[in-house]
C-alpha cells in the first residue's frame, strides 16, 4: 500500500481538506458548511477521492478507508448511527 504522503499527492488541496473532514466523521452537510462549499461540491470531491484512491464505496466503507489512509485508524463513530 502506498504511503500516506503518496495518497496526499494524488489529491488536490481541496480534495485533501474534504478527505480530512470525512476521516473525522463529519457528515457531508457539515463538511460543506465548514469549507464554505455546497454539499454537491463535497460529493464531487468525495467521488474524485474514491476514484483516485481506487475505493469501491462512498458509503461507510469508503469513509473507513479514507480515515485509515488520512489518519491511520477508523473514523470516530457518527452520532445516531
């Protein structure tokens, strides 16, 4: 598996920002609010991240994979689910 530095190099700076927020278990609307972008833009970045990193899912499995790459561990569980 490539090192974290290589994964980061594969993304634009904004995609990395989104990946970090996903890894911290923020929901898409929360990421949009924090980064002052639309939810659709967050979804577009997430699609780009999953495609560039060869991930199959944008759901919870995708979030876990992103967290493992970005932070080296599983994401914090989301409230209520």
